[in-house]
């Protein structure tokens, strides 16, 4: 009267396939988020130079009550000279309306952000200057890849 108990220990192929599928989906989602995060950190380099440019444009405005129409008037190096930095292709003060606007063109090869732009536009109300940061509609960097203060 022997009772035979079949004790299978292990996973079925269906269970293993389900686990692999779930892990794959999570990896794809994590990779996209990580990619945006790394681009956003590289965009941060451009924001450091933009801060310097904002100071120069603001100084020019407070000294002349006008906005500069190019990098030279703002006291900045030529736009293409920023190409020597790792993630910036160009930083340019606008020579057309809106004057004083700063456009940063990024060089981040292998990403959607390569050759894309981020713009900082000055506003001069009541003799005071404030800045708005956003990706331009044409050739702008993806909104997920800009710093949080530029998403407003």
C-alpha cells in the first residue's frame, strides 16, 4: 500500500516565459527613463553656460536699457566657439526678435537631443529682467530631456 507522491520541484516553461517577459518590459521602460536622465544631465552643462550668458545679457540691458543683438554686444565669445565643450555645439544671442534670447544647440551624438535646441528668452517689464526657458517648437529638444525649470 505504498502511496506515491509526485513532488515536482521547479518551474514550468510557461512560468519562466512569463517572468522573462515581465523583466524585459521593465528593462525597456527603465532604459528609456535612464536615457532621458543621462541626456538631461548633459543638458545641464549647457545650462551652466546659459547662466553666464544670462548674466552678460542682463548686464548689457541694465547698462544700455537695450537688449544685445549678438554675442559680441553681450560680451560673449562667438557662437561656434562653444563647440570645444563636450555637449554644446553653439550658444548664440539672437540677432532677430526677440533680441537678447539665448539659444543653446547641443551635441549629444547617438541621442534624439543631438543638434537640438533650448532657448532662454528675456522679458523686460518695469525695467526688470526675467527669463523664460523652453525648447523652441522648431528643432527643440524633447521636453523630457530639459531641466525641470524649463518645462513650465
